[in-house]
C-alpha cells in the first residue's frame, strides 16, 4: 500500500409467529441488532436517512461530540483555538487516530470532510457562507478561516443529527457531495465488513482494534466510545412480529424501533427492557415535492395542510397510546424554545373546507404519488393516513408501497411522477434536530441545494440569516415566529405531531445509550 506524504517530517417471542430462525452465533461477543429499516445507502453525507446515520456512527468518528446537555465536547479533536478577531479557528487532532486501513488521520483528511459535509447539510450550507477556507496548518491542525465571526461554528460541527460531520479519508472526502461515495472507510470504533454486506438481509461490523477511545465516560455522542463486542451484526427483518419473537427467544439482542402494538407484550417479558429510541421525541412530517404538479402550487399545499388531523396520524403511529404523543401545530417542535403553535388556525382538520379550497385552487385531477415504506413501523402508518385524507378531499392518489430503502432512493428523483418521481413522502426527525430555524431542513427554503422536496423561499432564508445574527433572545424569538408564519403560508412541510418510539433489548445488555442514534459503543453483555 502506498503511504501518503505528510507535511511535516516529524508527523506520524413465544407468543408471536416466527417466519424464519436466526442462527445463534458461536461467539458470545457478538451484538445482534435489528435496525429500524433496511440499509441501502452507505453515505451519511449524501442522505439524511437515520439508518445510514446509525451505520455512520459505527464506522466513522467526529471532531466533536455533544454531551447530554447538547454542549460540544472534543472527540477526535484534542482542542481548538480562536484568533483574537474571531475569524480563524485551529482544531488540533488528538494522538492515535487511524483509519481502518492503518493510515493516520490527518488534517488533510478532515478539512475536505468538513467541506463535503457543509455542501450537503442544512446548517452546513449556511455555515459555508461564512467560511473563506476549510484549510490545514499542519498534519494535526485544521485551520478554518472565516469571512466574519461565527460563534456557532463548533456547535455546528458537533451537531448529532443528520447530516453528521463524519471524518473520511481525503480521497473519499474530495468526492462530489451530490454523488454517493463508493468506499466506506472510517476511523470509528467498528469497521464495516464489505464482503458480508447483503442489502435487505444483513450488515456486519468488526471491532476496530486500533481505535483509541477517549478517557472520559461515554455520554450521548461524546466521551469514550469503547467497543465491548468483537462484532455487531444487523439483521434486516421487515416483519415486526418476527423481530419481536426473535427478541423474546434471545435470537437477537436489540430491536431498535418496536411497533407500538407490540410494546405491551414485550413489557411482560422479564428478560426484556423497554426504553426510548430518543428521549427528546420525534416529529412526524409530510413532505411535498415542490418541483412538479400538483404541489408546485401553494394553494394546493394549503388545502392539504387544512385537511390534516394530527391526532389521526399520532394514534396510527403509536397504537392509540395517548401517553406517547402530543399534537403540535408548529414547524419548530413544541417544548423547544421556539416551538409555538403558530399553525393552529391553518390546521383545522376540516376535510370539507379543504375539498372546497382544492376546487378553488383549480386542482384538475393530477396524480399524487405517495411513496411509503411497508417495513418502517414508525413511518408507514403516516402514509396510510395521508392516502385516506387525500382521497376524502377528492385527490387522485396512488400509493407506492415499497421498503424504506427504495423510498430513500426514489425521493432523490426530481422527475415527474410519470417518469418515476414522487409527490409526497413521510418521515420523522428527532425534535432536537429541527428545533432551530437555521438547522431545520423541513423549514429552510434552500431550493435545489436543500432537502428532498426542494422547497425554495427567499423570505425564509433572509429571516434565517437575520436570526443567526440576532443580538438578543427577544429578536430571535420574533424572527423565529416570523419564519414559522411564512412557513405556514408557503407550506414546505406539514407537521404531523410529536411522539415517542420505543426500543427494546435483552436485559443482559448494559450501557446502552438512549440518544439520537443506535450507538454500538459502551454496550456490554453481563
């Protein structure tokens, strides 16, 4: 293997049916995990799919993590300095960082990794407007030069939700951010085993013996990422009952997202613990394709907004568990600093009024294609409710039911529905990941460079820049409200409410971190 040149000379369930049996591994140091959905995309910068982010957490590492309070903490970084004028940041890498091929992690890898992340991430694109250069000072020091002060730079790099600023080798990081990478090479606690990857069936990771964890205790995405298992094996099981039965039988250790109807049964098993997939909760969303008819017409989007009854969605996705959800007619999550229900007057749930508004808008029967996953228990029910709602208001609706991986791939298409495109898809976002105007992909109006659906709105973008530079809380509150007012007028997304998703695991596991992702570190079997 050719070594790279360094800059410096000194740098170096019995009650449930089982459709198939999962063979017990001979090695007890194997963590067997059923992810939320099939893994089809391996590039966590290219997509915001949470299952790909979970893959990323195993394989890659970040310069900074966050603790349970959301504060940025050094991770791959040893620390950083800021120049007196606030326009130059130097981030020094800690010792012992190596990629899975044995190459030392250098600043020359990290700088283009940040640049690629910033080209795709919602917040990163805003940060990019302030950056003069993602550069290096030496092999261990990243030098970021800014056009003007940007106090939130480190917080932005540390944020724990998609897209996540994972560090990759220079050769990978310099690839087109709008095309998927073809090589999965990280420096994280586990190594992706390419030869064992079978899309739709299984994914395998091996412990990275060369990984040097931090000495601090693991907390959220920060601290010591200690791998206690030699292998992590993902089992792709689309059927929820089969997953639950496998968990009860001890054939798997961890079932990431449990179908709500199965939670009461699993609670009865003394060997199974029920936790939260993310204590901060999730926000369901209906996302329009803004490029093509009929939802390139704001009047038609407003009619759909008017028809939505959030309780229908929340009851469907939580199995009518009133303790697991709340309605929230806001585009910034309720319970967060700016989560005021500004959309209450626009979201009446009145299907007759929506039908009339649709007719007034001149809707003439254009086909609406909903792409919806059959294998994602916390998303699929949302699409079913929308299908029924749109039928009630007189829309010509087609449901394309596939696996989540196919939805994720198809939602990237900008074609018309006649050419394989789409009109609506549903998903959820962890509440913390859309709690601020500047980070909310569902609200930003970035157009072609923005999130799938490609909503463009100059007013929202202008207000967001003002919010970022606002001098005080009162100004930020006023601007956040103004952004939401414009959001409920332009309707980039329809909010569907906030809810909890339960995770389940064998009680002989300890150290599982309930946070924004399914983290494979810190877990051990007792």
